[in-house]
């Protein structure tokens, strides 16, 4: 690559993980059961019946993992807190041992010169709350605020970057509509209620966090794909619009004060999702959700081309990449860097966030260690290089992108796919818990050092 790609001063280079995916210790030291514990312990839900009981044993090995981050030169680390580790039944009595774990983790990061970015909810809801309806119940929003209060009071002096929820769309649609994620509910009206309560709890928690953590920046992380019609036929265009509406606008529009998008209200109503209208929306809710935030976190993984098979459709223009590992990751997600430039521009120019972080981007490739113990994950390095360059093009176009968190620091439990997918820049041997820096991690280290490549 001839041209130098240099990032702005103060650009933040990080990596991300999530509690359930790495911690293990699912029932240690007073931790309560989460919906993901319950779900993975139910046979047939997860590929190979894998679970996070042990995962990366990070609860025990966290110091070693901070050592890895230091070795990489990470400037920031995005992790999530396991709600039931701190509040075993969701509300009420605090499990001090659980809280201490995160407090020590934060201290450890700070003394390694790594800035902690804390996500409060990355999917592992206390099962005790799920038993009362989980996100479909309005009372869970109050529980979330209490939880946010406990955490931000305990860590707010040392943590300055807060994310309320990770990908509420995935919780609502995969957790409560299709049921392929915990808690495994399959009920469209319930999923719309869940989406609303996730958003509402975000809006309710932001002022509480601000109050406990002075000078903190607070935001929410949404997943976004580059959704494009494969032709200009109406069916293809409608399909792309609805997909974007469901997965992105349904969440971004309320957060930015626009309410629920009317085309989607119509769509969900037609599907039977709102038999009594949006009766879960109470007066004042939409203002609460639209509370000002300091940034939006975006998780970007690829492009979704929309082609609806129809004999009356216009001639198709359909150019997906060939299915080679260079262009398709092992998740069967397309490697499409230009889409990252696209979504960054689109979000900035449409919604005008003060700041954007890419809170996740990365690729699943299972390249194992060779006989010398090196992991030559060329496809991952290529994926990251092209996506970093795509992000830099957005910055040049005026997008206030302030940081980039690679998903993931290390291989981990990939939800319904179990351990079959490896997203890490660090290899994890799940038998021995040995960690090996992959070639992509070594390359990333030089990017961080040079603030570019
Ligand atoms: C995102 C999740 C993250 C990880 C990546 C691959 O949707 O936030 O936990 O599973 O996908």
C-alpha cells in the first residue's frame, strides 16, 4: 500500500469484549444466573451445546489479559459488566465480590495506561428479571436504572466513557422475536415491547450515570449494516429499506428525537406486531429516550445486498463478491470495507451525533497456530487494514470518528455459534487457556504505535 493512512491526534485505538463471552465463573463468588446461563444450559440452543461456564476464564486470568493489552499497546479497552455478577437477582442486594472484580479490573487497566470503556448491558440479563418478563416488562427499566446507579457510583470516579446498551436490536429481535438468542422468546409483539423498554431504560439511565460520573461521556451502541438493494426494482428497494428500518432506524430515530419511523410502524402493524398499537409507549417516553448523548457507538460487520426473487422484477444488477475467504468471513458475512465509509457518513450526516466510535469491527477466521506457534491470519489483517482505511476516508469527509475498537481482543464464546467462530486478534486455546498474539495483533500493535500505517 503506497499511501500513508494517518489518523487524527487523540484518535483512540482499542479492542472490545463482553462479559458472558469471556469471563466464565458463571456461578462463582455469588454471581446470579443470567439469561445466557439459562439459555446455553438448555440442550439444542447453541452449536455443539457450547456454553460460557468457563469461556476464557477471564474472571481468573484478568491480570494476564491486561498484560496482553499492554503488550499490544492498546489505548482503550471496551468491556461489559455482568449485571447478575453484581446484582444476582437483578435488583436489591449488591454482591460485593462481583463489584470488586470490576473495580480491580478498572484499576488494573488504569495503571497499565488503558482507558476503560464500560458497557452496562451486553445481553446477559439476570434470569430473575427474565422470570418477571425481562425486557418485555416495563419494571425492568427501573431495575436497569438501579443497576446503572450502583455501577456508576462505584466506578464513576475512574471510568469516563459509558455505553448503556450493546445492540438493543439484537436483544429485541433475536432474543424475543426469532428466539435464536436468550431468552429464546418467539413473539413479535413482545419483541416490540422489549425494544421500547431497552430504549427507555437507556434514556432513564443517562442522567443517573452523568450524576455519578462527572465529566463522563455517555452513549449507546447500535449495530449497523450497509443495506443495499441489488437493483432499483421496488421490491429490492423496499426490502433494503425495511431491513435498515428494523435493525437501525427503529433505534436510532428515537434516540435522536424523531420517534419511531412511520414506515416501520406501518410495517410492524401489518405483520401483527402491534395488535393494540404502540400501547407500551407512555406519555413522556419518547422525550426520555431522546436524552442528549455524547457519542454513538457503531458496530459494523458488513454489507447486506437485497434481492427479492420475482419474475416481474427488473433485470438484476447483483454483484456480491465471490465466496472466497478474502471476501467472506467464516460467519458468512461479507467483507465490505466501503460500507463502513458509507455507514459513518450516513449516520453523521443524517443524525449529527457529536462524536462516533466504532465500538466493534472485526472478522471471524479460524486460522490456527502453525508448528512454530505462529498464527498467520492474513485474512484478518487484510480485513482490518481495509476497514481502517475506510474509516479514515470517512474522517477526511468530515465525520467526527474518535476511536476504533477491534472485535475482539481474543477468541471467545460467539453466542449461538459457540466456540466455532474465532474473532480474536489473540488466539485462545480453550483446553489450556493459553493465549497467543496472532499476526493481526502484531500488525495492529504497529498501527497503534504509528497512529496509522
Ligand atoms: C456483535 C456482538 C458481539 C459479537 C460480534 C461478532 O453483534 O455485539 O458480542 O458477538 O457481533
